[in-house]
C-alpha cells in the first residue's frame, strides 16, 4: 500500500463516519506522550480517553486534536477492588511497570540496564470499566494498551459489551517482567474471543550477557552499549500487534449499524480492504442497511481495484526493464566485437 493509498483509505473511512454522525471512542492505556499516529485521521470526530498518573485531577479538554478528551490522573489496573498500585520506576521511564522486572530473564540482553529499578512508588489506580463510568461512556471502540506486562489482564477486565472492535497491544516474547502476559497468551486468548491478527511488528534487543558486554567494551575502549546495539542483529523481544474483531464475533449488544460501520472504517484505515469488503457484505445483509452496505462495498472494491491497477503497472514496468537489460546485454558484446 502506497502512502497515497493509505491517505485515500483514511479519508474515505472518516468521511463515512462523519456522514453517519458516528463518534469513535479511543482509549490509550500506557500513553507516553502523543496519541497513536493511526488515530490522527479520526481525531477531530472522536472522544479520547487517556491516563496520566502525574495529573492532579480529571482533565476534560476541548480545542485539541480530538473532538473531546478525558485524561485521568490514575494508572490502570485489572482488579475492581484495587484503588492503588505499586510502580517500579526503572532507569528508562518506558520500562516502568506495576510488575517487577525479571532480572534473570533480562540478564542476557543488552538493554537489561534500562530495567534497573531506581525506586518504587504508589499511584492511584482505576479500572477501564470504572473510568468509562466516571466520564459517561459505555464502551471502547479502539483500545491501545501498553502497560509493560499487564496488557491482556487489563483488556479482560472490560465487560463484554464494552470491549473494543480494534486493539493495539504490545506483549513480550521474552521474560522481561515477573508474571507478565506474554504474546503467546495474548494471541491465544484474543483469537479465542473472536479477534484476528491484522498487523504485527517484531521489536527487540541484542542478546548478549551484561558481563560479556562489559568485557567487550573494556577490550575495545571506543565501543559503548549503543555501538554494540548498532553492530549486532537484534533478537525478538516484544511485538507491536493489532487485532480486529471478526464480523461473526460481534456480540449481540455490539451487532449494530454503528459498530459494523466502525469496524469497516477501522479496517480501511488499517489497509485491510479485503476484510472491509467482508464487513460491507455483512452490512448489506442486515435489514435496513442494504444501501449502506452497497456504499461500503463500492468504496472497498474501488480501493482494491486501484491497488491492483498500480501493482499491474509496476509489474509491467519491471518486465519492460528486464527485457531492455537482456537486449542491451546482447547488443553490447556485438558492438565491442565490431
């Protein structure tokens, strides 16, 4: 998918939601600054729910990139009986977690020092369900969760009727935290609940024991940790994964025109035009939604046809280039011989 295609898909999806007066609800758990880039096309017609334990009170914002934003001054936990959590503050703020780092599991990776605990602190905590109730919302449409080890249990704390249509999640492949939710657990659980893996980016770190790395740097004075990290292939350590809900798995209380249209829009924004076409066909089969289903079908079909035409043109250019190389390869030897 080219950048132009991506922009086109986003514009078509957001325009449909605007025509239907649909306001997506986006929740960002484990926010580290700006909201996810993939939400930018939806921002001006969406409600954003974020969490920042450093704030003093609930912040209800307008005038930003989102139609409305709620930012709560609490961490998110999976247990309704909890109202505070212990945070393990690590050398890298991006590695801090409610779970203690697994020192043994990390010891063979160069980024292990990032997880060194500097201190622990208590933070106010809430659950997603309590947070939704406090700000007057009853569901999440797209959930991004990156809590360093507790992503799955936080998702599962949501009641079925509030569970999202799309999930961005970052589970680990190696034991970085004690008792963490790993990718194998996340993938098994989500697929059993009717989600499918739409996209995945594997991230990682160089596998080298901390003592081995120290010895290497002592014997090579010009070498540091960053130098080793840039010189050796990284081993998989965690994934950035996106799951979408299958059409068949839409629960009865979410099997509405709104949720079908949102699922279609999320698929288009994610570049999953084939799945968007599946959703459009399901919409067309719903009583009273035949016209909308046809419109969504046409948009998704046109997107696939454009991509197919671009691929065909690119393939044809490659064939012409290979043919030209063969001709030149035959002519040059003859020219030299003459």
